[in-house]
């Protein structure tokens, strides 16, 4: 945890390039300079859209969703551009609909509780869809962030963030080392 001008921020609250500290309300994005904590911009989302995940992509886009139809998008607070991600429809249940972004800001995952869409956030495309659900507590991350973890039935399934290839399945353990060894 770091403090900037009275704002206590966790690692996910920094942009991938560490230039900004973000602060979100349901429909507003505020970015602060990470160098000195001064406000850089505050922007309101388009009507009907809400912030979906407290994080930013490599291009500083913010994941957003629209409850009316389960749509997911990426909102650029600098240009005010909203890109809707095709092929994703969420359930509308805030307890099931979850998003995770890799710390690089280049990959992400969106889940409706039964299916997961793995994303290339730079190209705004769905790379792969798998059956399963994300973990509420970790948002799909393993501690080292080399792997993406999700749950399917009674198994933890680990995919490499860079290739999306399956690395391991296990009913036990919650972390893999970079060499693919399971840790509990």
C-alpha cells in the first residue's frame, strides 16, 4: 500500500505504466499523477455504463459494463472513446460477474459465473472462452501473476497469461511458481 496526497492505493490502483493512480466511483474515473498526487483528469462514463473493475489497461482504458444488456467495454477517459467488446454477455448479477486484469494491462478475463472470456485488451478482442468461474478473493490471480487461475467443478485450472495454455489442474493448491510447480 502506498500513500499519495492522502490516497491509500493498492498495486492494482496504479496504471500499468505507474504514471497514474486511479480512483473510481460507480460512474466516474479520476486519475492522479503518481509522481505528486495531483489530479490529472476526472471523467464521467457514458450514460448506463459503470466501472466494472478497479484497474486500467496498458492504454489506460477502464473496464466498464452496462447492466441493461450485460455488455462489457473499455472506456478511455482521455479521448472519451468507449469500445464495446463483442461476444460477451454478462449475467447482470454483481456477485457472479467478475473481471481480472493482468498487471501488464495487456490481458484480462471476464466471467459471468459459469463461463470466462479471456481477453487481449490491447486489440480489444476475445482470445478464448472457457467454462468455469473466477475467484472473488483473488480475481483469478496467482501470487506471482505468471498464471491465471479459475475454478471448474472441483478443480483449480491454471493457464499461462502469456500463451493461455493450460499449465496445471489440481483440486488442491492455489499458486504455481514460474516453472509450473504447485504450491499450497
